[in-house]
């Protein structure tokens, strides 16, 4: 098990995936985002939706906004729809997949 440089709990299972940051050779860099699993894609891809607040200075109010990011799901992290996850930025793994799931939170 590798140390990925983040304060996250490593998974209990092991895997042979080269794109796993814990058991493979994928390095982590950049941002760490948290969100809920919106869709389990084909293969090892998930869509994570994150909500944030956007401030309008003219009226001094906040607005809720949502944004979806695609992330690679290593086989050692089992997920279901609606669960909270943490995703970390890595090198581009596909055209739309620049993140990898690193931690599963409480649902």
C-alpha cells in the first residue's frame, strides 16, 4: 500500500489496477473535491455531483449551484448511488476523466 500524500483512509481491499493511487502507479496532484455519486458509468467510471454556493455581490445573496465531474473508480473501493466520496485530481485518464476516487464517506 502506497502513501498518496493525502489525509484519507486507505481501502481495506487490494486490487491490481494500475490506475489505483493506493495499489497502482497513479500519482495525485491538484484539487481534492467532495460530492455524491450521481451515476455509475460503464466499467470503472463514476459521475460525482458537487454542490457549492455562488455569491452575488450586487444583491448580497448566495445561490446554490451544482457541477458534475467524471472520476475513475478503482476496484478496491465499492460504491453505490448516493454515497459521499472524495475525488482527487490526477493526470487525464480519458477525454473527460481527470479525477480518481480516493475515499468513501458516510451516506
